[in-house]
C-alpha cells in the first residue's frame, strides 16, 4: 500500500511540479565554446579558476577534478604543483594507524570545503552548496543559468515575503536562494589585468565550470570532424561501388 | 561470387580496393579507442611518482614503500654490507652488474620488491624474515636468492631486482618515479 | 545445409580442409553469398543490417565500459565520471554507448515500420515477426536497465517509477516490488542486479536475432510488392548486391550516429542525468528516454477507476489499467499475423490500410508528445486519443479492413514490376 501511494504520488508530483514553477526566461549569452567547432577561451577559463579558487571554493566542492587537470588549462607542471601545495589534505593511515595531514599533490582531487554533505548543510543554514564539477551539465539552461544566477541577485520586490536566510535572485527557480550573493565588482584582482567587474567574473567562472564539466570537448570536436569527413568520403565510395555492382544487373 | 567482380576494368578494381581499404581503416580506427581504454588512465598515471621520507630508517634497517601499487624496498645498508657486495666478483654473476651502478648513494639501496621470475614479493625486508643464502632477499615462491645489492645469485629468477628511477630531493626525501 | 557441404569446392586448401569438417564456409556462401534475394528491395530493407551493426557496437562498447564501471550505489556515478574524464577515450565509449541506444531504437523502429508497411509478418513469416517482437521487448528491458547504471537522479527515479508499476499486480504487488528492489527502496542491491541483467540480456538478444535470421533464411525475404519470387528472374544473389547496398546504408547511418556522438552527445540527455541519485529528493521533471515515450503515455492515459456502478467496489484501478494497457500494447503485436486477415501483403496495394498506417504513425507521434509532457491540458488528450487509436488500429481496423478493403491489382511477378 505504501508503495502504491508512493507511486501515485510520484507520478503526480513528477508531472505537475515541472510546470508548477513559473518559467523564467534566461537571457541568452554568447559562449565561444558552444559553437559547432568552438574551443574554450583558455584565458577566460584560467580567470574563472581564479574566481572559483578565491571566492567559490569556500563553499562549493569540485570532487571530480584534480589539481593535475589544471595542466589542461595551460598551467605549467610547476604552477599546478604550486596551486596544489596551497592545500593540505588528510592521508593515511600511516604505519602507526593514524591519519595525517600532508601537502596536496597534483594527483589529489580538489579539496572539498566540508568533510561531508551533512557538515556542508550544517555550515550553510541547512542548504547544501552543490558540487560544481558537473554543474553546467546538471542544470537546465546550462551556462546561461549559471551566469544568470550569479548576476541575478537583487533586492526582493516589495511585498514578497522572504524566508529567513534566503536571498532574492531573479533567475533562480522560485527566486529564493540560500546562497548569498557570491560575486561583486572587484571581488578578485585578475593576474592578467582584466577588469574584474561582476559580469566579467561571472562570465569567467561560468566558462571555467563549463570546461570542468566537459574537459574533453575540444578533443571530441576535433576527432569528430575527422571521423565525419572520413565517413562521408567512405559513404561516397560505397555508393559508387554499389552503383557499379548493380549496373551489372541489367 | 567473385566472377562478377573480376570482369570490370582497372577503374572498377580501384573502386573496390578503395572501398575495402576504407572499411579496414574504419574498423582499425574504431578498435584503437577500445584498446587504448585498457591502458592506464590519467588518474593512474598521475600516481606514477611518490615521495618517501627515509629519515627514520636506521642503518641496517629496511622499509617498504608503495609505488604504482607495488612494493619498493629501501634498505639503509651498513658499511660491512657495502664492503661485502662491492668486494665480490660481479662479472661472473647471472646478470652481471656492479653494485655502484645500482645505487645513487652507497648506503641507500632502492629496488622494486618484485621477483624477476614470476612477480612474487621476496622476503627479507622485515627483521626476522629469511634473507636467503646471500643476506639480501629470498623469494618464497620458487626459491630465488638475492644479495644485498638485489642481484640474483641462486634460483630461477633471470634478472636482478629492478632499480626504479628515483632521485634524492633532499638527504632524507626520495622521489620514486 | 549438411547435404550440400560435400559438393562445395574452394580454391584455398585450408578453407577446403575446414569446410570438409565443419561446413561454415558453405553455409556462409549459401546464406550470404548465393542466397537468392528479391531484386526489388528499397532502402527500408537496409535497417535489418543496420540494427545488427548497432547491436554489435553496443555490445563492444558496453564490454569496454564494463571494465571501468563499479556497480555499487556509492561508486557507480563516480566511476562513470572517472571513465569520462580519466580513462583514455572513455568519453567516446560512453557517448557512443549512450547515443547508440537511441540509434539502435531508431533503426529497429524503422525496421518494424517496414514490416508493418509491407506486411512482412504475414504467412509464412509469422515466426520471424514474433522473434522480432521478442527482440524489441528484450531491447526495452536492456535499455531500461542500462539507464539505471549511471545512478543519476534520472536513473534512480526512473527505476523507482517503473519498478513500482509492478505494485499494481493484485495481491502480491508490494511483495513483488520489494523482491525486484532487493530491499525497501531502490538501492545498491537493485543497481547490482540491474547491472548483471544489463550485461546478460544483449547476449540473449543475439540468440534471438540468430533464430530471427535463421527463420528468415527458411522462408526468404519479403519485398516491396509482397509478391513471392516465382522464378530466377525475380531474385539476385545476396552478395555482392545486397552486401554492398547494406554496407552503403550502414555507413550513411553511421554518419548521422557519429555526428550526434561527436557534436551533440547530450542532445537527448536531461540535466538530471548529471546529478547523483538522491533517494530523498525527486527531481522536478522526470521523463523516460524518447523511445519509451509512446508506451509511457499509454501508461498514463488511464485516469478513471472502473467500479461497479452505485457501489465503491473498484474492479480495476486506473493504475492497473494503465499497466495492462502498456504491456498489452506491445504484447498484442505478437498476434498481428493473425489479426491482419488481408490476403495482400504490401500496403502499396492497400489504399485504405496505407492511410490507417499513417494515422498510426500520427498516433505514435501524439503519444510521444504526450509522454514527454506533464499530464495537463492538450497533452492529456493527445495521450487519450493516441492510445485509443493505437488499440483501435490493431484490434478493429486491421482485422476489419483485411476482409473488406478493395485492394489494387498485384503485379504478376517481381521482375515484371521492376521492369515497368
């Protein structure tokens, strides 16, 4: 009986919820890596990493990334090592059976800000800051959504009753988000001299997250081009061969 | 079934050959990703080097470090042991090698703890374990005896225990790999 | 086959030696070389070979993916991420397998439509058709179980919803669901058994494909006219004519498939597929893969319990009606060779049936739309009308038309039709 209820409730909620929330139109942004053969803007992605590291890594984990992956962004092995060395990670147990702290190595995954999900909730008013390694792929609206939420913080319109601890965001579904406005003008100072406006920071960190969720995109598109061209030629040859053979029939 | 194919001229033969070759190329290039997926993955390769603190290994002691999922023996050799392995006639050994060529610092012997016969882990690193007839290591699987330079002296193993690539980062820190 | 083996002669001595002992080469030559095949196939006839190629691609990529997959609740999602990020060409294997399922269904659905249009299920090819329906059922089971393996929000909740269907079974329903889950919720044991079955079923599919093709080689292929070959003029050897034609068609299909894999691998994938399964939180929007949508819509088309009038005794709950209709919609295909009473095979010569078939396609499209949308407004009606026509088509129109339709004159033979 319990399952019957669960099932019916599921079907109902699944199907109704989707349309219960009002549709929010996300402004479409231009993302260079989204075009057919587009590649990541490495400079932007590097800046985005800086924004993540200095601002967002205090709440959001990226457990599927390792420091070594930064090498793909154009950092030298020594730079990667230096980034990793800023963190200490728990390793062990050692020969005495004790866990110990050591400096992180390039082979270590990004250090999570919290020990586990419960600790993360406890520190964040009950809300869980999502892991960001797949965020772009895991959100309806992808890059536009991330950019929208990062830039969409506003004062709540008059008359809207906000839950305690929530912030108003015009692009977040339901408009009440537990995350406080993370980025602001001049939040970071870019090492390449780019002006750090809120919009620039949001754009950069979004591109960093896009790269993080699909690091093989460039390889995929390059291989794809070769594969498709080859297969098209192959199809042409097969068509001619087939025609020649069938010509013998009559 | 070939009779129909053979009647055509050169152009036709060329067409069929091209079609066949392209088929072979497609299959070949489809197989490569499959084969390559079985090679070590990026995260496995990233663990290819490991750093070991050897400051606590007393003279005469040995420790086992883990490198690429396999043991590496690090022995702090005594002056007598060094004198012994360097005083012997190395040219008559099965796998002739000078001890000097196998170590970077005479007192530190660093070798992979994998028997060159069939991959077992030789005994002799921990105190109390049998160290074989030559005072080094003894492989329990098929009875290979290694000396204190890790060279094969007796038993079925064909080669000396392998010396991994390593460097001394400091006097007490070794990076293997 | 065994009798003719002795008479075969091969130039190559090794081949001859093997063939004298095990006549595989004779078999190859008889079944794929000389095999007399109607000369008038159109490109619809490519999809059997294409489906076979897709089955091969799915099995091969699947085996290599399995080498990196960890079938436990705590590791599954992570192992697939590791596969996509760190394993050499892991992303390619994953995207090929993921989109391969869709393209396999595309090929098979076109193959089935071909059968419906040209009456390929009719006497003497009933068994070929029945094996085909069994293949489709096995494919659906395999695809569903494969969808569970990434252990994402979509996986976990898809499994929850579909396995919960079995709770509609009277009396034992709840026990059955607990048994399917191996626990009291969808969890690691469920995933582990799904993985075992997902690995096994494709080989079962191979076996049924083998008998499907074997039966085909007993009766020979149908053709666009639906008229049986009468003389040697009507047929050509399978090779080189259809081997080249099938290869050409397969390569063209591969172009489309690979374009998707390399340039739009996530086109058909919901964002919730990239969130790890959380048994405490249902995603806001959950839909099955596109190839299940029509059947999902049939499941949801029933909303009224059937009860004895003026009492509260429910005879058939809406949920059970939906479940029965969904399974029934596939199972009734098994009886199609007998439901269709028409003496004419090909829809080319059945002007009314042809339009009814087009209506069936429209109904399937309506059902697909209904299955993708929440059951509100127009989608509800698309679902109901689609379901109504689906059953009307197979249970009423097809049997009735067979007896009453005025068909067009058939060509005397295949070669006569080709030469016109």
